[in-house]
C-alpha cells in the first residue's frame, strides 16, 4: 500500500463508507516510532481521503483493501 492507491474500507468496521472509494493520503507519521513490531502494510495506519475529505482518524491497514495501485 502506498500513497495514491485507490482503496475501499472494510464495510463492517466503516459502514458509513460502504460502496465508496478512497485514496491513501499519507502514512501515519508515528508508525515508525511505535513499540509494536510492523511486519507489513496491514500493521501500519494510514490517512485516507474519501469524498474529498480526509477521515478524521488514522485507519489500520487491515481494514483497507487496495482496489488499484498507483504505480
């Protein structure tokens, strides 16, 4: 998962965004300072923009499905 990827959020954890697409806006800056071991993108937290607004909280990678990679 990288900045610019088109994503969908988990419909159970984020029912308000069911059927909507978002864009990865940025990686949470404190991911690299956390005491938790990061083994993959599902362990990181991300800022996601949906409907032209950034979600007010970071979203754990395990609740994000990449639809189209920005490569």
